[in-house]
């Protein structure tokens, strides 16, 4: 059983650093059996003997507690359950999407209000918003106009958003990123 366990452990690509069987270094452990019943605090050698009798692995599930908590179970089954839980968590995790709103330096007041309403809608849905001002032609000689437009836009979103990244000018585009307030 020990050889199989170590073999399985070595071939497993695992992010968690759980110890199994003889890898457990604590002198005594709090043991939980395969049914979830606490068997109490016993020596590691005694816990390993119980695991060997039941043809199970001794897995350290809470290494930071004093004494560490170990559980009797099959390593393959435990690894499968962990992977299944990670897949489930990844499936339910909503990716953070960034929406972009593009403005021109000479945007009219009505168009600006429409863009602000659109940004408020995106923030209400929980998306980050990148607001960018593109300088065309000779407008790049006056980046202060774009900065004033960005400041006006961000002030309109002040109650819904926080500034993630200040305005940065890159290749004739002045951009700022805001995210919804928690």
C-alpha cells in the first residue's frame, strides 16, 4: 500500500502540498477515520498502522493545526474529489470582463451623456470599464482636452465606480480603467 501511495503521489501534478503516509513528520496527529468519526490524538506511527490495517492512506488534511489533522481515505479518491471541486469552482467563477468606451476629443454633450449611461450600465452588471480618448490629427497637441474629458467622465461615474488605473497616454490614446464599487 505504501509503495502505491508514494508512486501515486510522485506522478500527481498537484498544487496543494499535502503529505501522505510516511511523509507526515508530526510526532502525533488528530485522526479522523473514513466515516468522519474523530478517533482522537494518537501517535503518527499508530495512525499509520491503523491506515495499513484498513488498506487506506493516511492523509494530512490540516497541516497548520496543532496537532495536524489526518484522515484515513484512499488517495486516488481524495485527489479525484479535490479536482472535481476545483472544476466546479472554476465553472461557477464569473470571469471579470472589461468593456471599453471610446471617446473623441470633440464629442458633443448629448453623445457624452449617452456614453456615461452606457458605462453606468456596464458597471451595474459588474464589469470593469476602460474609457479611452483617441486623439486624431492635430488634437494630439492638446492632451489636456482629453484629460479634462476623462476627468468629467470619471466624476459622472464617481458614485458607482472606483479608479483602478489613472489616465495613461499611449500612442495617441488616453485611457483610464474604472471598476464597480463593492
